[in-house]
C-alpha cells in the first residue's frame, strides 16, 4: 500500500477546505468528535479576530470510511466556509510587510495581492488540523499521545514541568485562553495580548509539542530524506508564520559542552516490557531523537512564531497600481495566533509521527500494523536477556 500522506485544497474565502488523506490502513475507527474538538480548539485562543466568530468548523468525511471505520481507500475531509466571498472580496494593492502578498504578486505577476493571500492564509491550517486529528485515531491504538501548548508569548515565558502527568497538563492548558498549562504565565500572556490590541499591534511566541509513548526506531539514519528530525522541522516550519523549529535542547545546546548536552543511558530490567525496552535517560536534551530516529524518550519539538503580519495600524508599503508609498492594507486578522497555532503544531506533528510509524510497521490493515508493532517490541526485549 502507498505510504501515508495528505494534501489540502481550498482558499480562505472559498467554498470549503479539503484534506485528502491517503495510505491509512483499513480497520481504524475514526474519532470524529476528536477531529471536531481539535478544529474548535484551533478557532479559539485569546487574541483571535472576527473571522472566528463567523466560522463554525466541523469536519464532514466524504469518502474513505464505512460505518465510521477506514477501508483503506483515500479519505476526503471537508470543512465548509461560512464566509464564502472569494469572488466578491475586493482587490488588495498595498502588500503587507511580512505576508506573502508582495512575493506572491511578483511570482504570479499581478497587482492584486488577493490572488496570493487566499491560499497563503492560515485558514488553510484547518485542513491540516483535520488530517492530523484523523491520524490520531491510529496513534491512540498504540497509546501514543501528542500534546502541544504555548510556552511563550512575546517576552512572557512559562515554566512547565515536562514530567507532569499528561492529563493534568492537558487540563491546565485547556483551562485558559492562552493555552498555557502554567496559570500565572497564562494570565500575563493574556495581558500582553490585550496591550498589543490596544496599541493596534500583534504578538508572536513559542510553542512546545511533546509526544509520549513512542517506540524507538521511528525514522532512519540511512537517507537524509528519512531523518525524522528533518521531517518534523519541515512539517512544523511550513505552518504559516513559523520562523524557527528546534528539537529538544535545540539552539541552547550550541552554548554548552558535550558533557552538558548528551543524555546518559541506563538500563532498567523491570522496564523491559515498556516501549523504551528498558533503556532510559537521565535527561532528555536530545528531545527523543538521535540520528534522525526516536530513541524511546518523549519527543520534544519547539516552534517560534513571528507576530501576525496584518497590523491594524498598517505599515509603510507601496501601492502596486501606482508604485507610490502608502500604508499597507488591513485584512481582518488576529492580534495573536500563537494559541491557535499550537493546535496546528500538535496535529501536524501527530500526522508526521503516524507517517513514520506506518513506515516502520507497515500493513494494509490495523491488525497487520499491530502485529508488526508487537513483533518488533518482542524482538527488542530479546536483545536484553533477563537477569
């Protein structure tokens, strides 16, 4: 069967957004409530603009299921746009600095930036969230859980203990509009976003995503294209407004010695039946990846999101019709999209993990995938004889 992959279609103010998912094995019960819950979370978060008051994102699965279970054929998910006005929306001639407006207008040789912005818009990420949330129905079969949260807004940083129970972290995160599991920091983040709104400005921040329950050996070191860290960086870095991605300790490791960075290895015989196969680390600075492969520790990915490029106050720009200086156009937008982007990060990471999981444990059906997974863990336990 083909490898797992997905494509998206649709424009910001078009009729609908579409996700086409191919390569999902047969026999997976799809949790539609999870998909819709993730779409709802993406619409939320403090700092969102008026568009989210119009839309009510809900996934309609048009193909690929029978009685709620995958049958191995391509899956089509549609998310309708209530704000469907692509043909009536006015042209935009004053490109916004930081947006795709000018680069796209030069690429497609047009003075109307709308041609570019309709596809470049972050509205497209609703389809990516749907695809990622759909893939999580398979990950749940193997107790693999992705979890993302807001770690920083502007200069407000949260101190979150990564070893906390995942259910507790999720409850703390979902209890505030900053999507941050540290309540004090969440309140300060909301205050910072409010001040930016008053100033007609925008804010960015940092998102952290963890994935727990991963077996070792996902990804590969044999071809550079198959290294999981590179694949995650591409998947997360392609999200609108993401300008930096790091794994584990990331850029901070450049200022340390090797003895301060690398994670010492222990073996615990009593843990041989867990996905780590008994191996454990005294730290997780590698973020669960070494040599492009999972090592059995929790995966940690962090993404830096720049401030939204649509400012209510505008910025200096040029009118493409006259080539004279003017302030940039304002297209209804957010003040801060970092909380919403954390939902996108969580789900694109989930899809990439599902992709490499199915590469390692390939099968036409869920039962075949489970059998391959269980055989691998059994063989791994055999590498370490019991005492």
